[in-house]
């Protein structure tokens, strides 16, 4: 039985961005969390929907509604965007950790 030398990272894979950094980026700059994950088109699409649904809800409400009520459509997509970016980052992080642990424990028979 021969033990394979463990590497810090699996071959051809780079370490993903930490999920908390993605979460912070998604909160501060809408859509940027997806960009950090390499999904810039998804982030841009969510930004577009934020603007469109914010505009629609703004025009469907009256001036008596609060600012959050008038922008409810855009704020909803913003909240979903934050959760989506964090979820994707956690999945990628867990998969990377699993691959790294498997490479470290890999035994060739």
C-alpha cells in the first residue's frame, strides 16, 4: 500500500471565496456576491430584476406608502439575491473542503 502525498489543494482547483466575504459583498453591493463566485451574468440579471420590480412597485403604490413599501418588489429581489449568493458560496466551499479532505486521505491500492 502506497500513500499519496497530500496537496494543499486538489489539482486544477483554486480555493473558493469564503462564504462570509461573498455575503458581505452581496449585502454592500447588490449582485457583486455573484460576481465573486464567477456568476456575473446571474448577478447582473438579479440587478435588472431589482430595478424593474422596484420601478413597478413604485408606480403601483401611492405616496402615502413608506419608502420600503414603495420599493418592495426591488427589496424582495435584493433579499433573495443575498440569500442565493451566500447559498451558492456555502455549497462551493463545502464541496471544496470535501474534495480537499478526500485528497488528503486518498490511499492508492
